[in-house]
C-alpha cells in the first residue's frame, strides 16, 4: 500500500485509541456510584460540567470518524476518517474485502444515527428545537457506545491485518485510563 494510506491509517487508529482512552476515563470517573459521590463531595459543579464536556468530547470524536473522506467533496480538503481509509483502498486488489468493510461501516454508521444526530444538533451546531427542549436526553446507551467503539476497533484491526500484517491492542490503554482516574479519585478522597 501507499505511504499515504499507511499514514492515514495510523492517524485514524490514533484517533480511535484516544477515543477509547477518553471513554474509559469517563466510565471510570462517572460510571461508579462511589466515584461520583467523591466527585460530588469535592467540587460538584466543576465535575458536573466536566462530565458534560467529556460526554460531548466522546460523542464528537466518535461522530467525526464517520465524516466524509473530503470536506465539501473537495479532494484538497481531506479528513482523517474511516471513509478516508476506504477511499485510499479503491485500487486494492481484494475488492471483496473492501466491500465487506464498506458494508460494516455503513451498518455501524446507521446504528450510530442517534449519536451522530446528537453531535450535529447539540454539539457542532445549535439546533433551535433541541436547544429549547426543557431537558436534553441522550438517545443512546453506554452499551451502544461501547459496542460501536469495539466494532470500529475490529474494523481497523481487520484492515491492519489484511493490508499491513499487524494488529493493534486497543484494550491495552484501558488500564492506563483506569489508573489515572483512580489516582484522581484517591487524591480527592484524601483531600476531603
């Protein structure tokens, strides 16, 4: 494969790696009642705002992975996205493999419609109807987000295995993210 493909693939994989780190950090901080009690006992407003920011950050990160390969269809405005990787595979000899990956990405994007809509209506733009709702309710679950993230990682590993003869252990970052969250919780616990 071309150097452009390898660089693009590696950069998109890094985005997925960082997204996983951010998600595991979020779950480690806000997914446990004891941790939330400690956060609320020290600086409830601050950690409440940060919770919202972290949720928005992971929604934005996941959604951006599905943006088009090029902004406004202009090839000089290339994006680091999953469709960009597919675009660079147009000349790959195993088109059956490429077709399978395209189908998986299409199905995954369809399953992420509520997350992508959340990004488009509330984070990237201020949709009037969404903004005027009395309460913003996220229309997706933790399981949906985690399953989607795992499928992205599987797709990236399938591409890496097929074309670059390698694989990335995305789960390796989990212990680091959990450790950093645990250190924060312990420090806050000692301070109270």
